[in-house]
C-alpha cells in the first residue's frame, strides 16, 4: 500500500477516507465530522457536527476555521442538511450557533438574515 510522508506523520493512502464533501452556507464552508475528525476534536462520533474549513469576511472574528458547529438555536446539528434547515427556520430573527472552539463551548450570534 502507498503511503504519504509529511513532516513526521505517515498516512496510509489505502486507509484514506472517501473524498470530503464541502458545503457553503451562511458564509461558512463546512464538512461533516467523520469518526476520525470527531476523535481528533474530542467529540463523541455519534453526536455528529460540522467543522468550519473557511469563513467569509463578514463572519471573521465571530466564526473561525477549525470551529466545530454542534447546534443552532439549541437544536443539535449533525450534518450540513440540518445546518441549512435550522438556519432557514431562524430567518429574520437571527440564529445562535453552538460552537466548540478548542476546549471551549461558545454561543455565537449570527444576527438576523438579510
């Protein structure tokens, strides 16, 4: 099996996961947490969630790359479809994200939709 050596980490390409699907919603590009990512972030893989891979300029300073989105307005978010659904429900009143940043759980107000 082929292997990729980068710095001091070797990744077996035969064990690599399927290509990652990215979704952009509300100025955030996110990907679902697979069990390996969940473990790396210290999150129960059964909980689900999304990791932020990119942030539009309007959200910088509130949402950061590497944040893990766990919920919107008190409801859990397991995947991008649920994120889109929950943000659509929040509409003009705005939404509050439940985010894990490092070891801290944060609430981030996105404000009303335009």
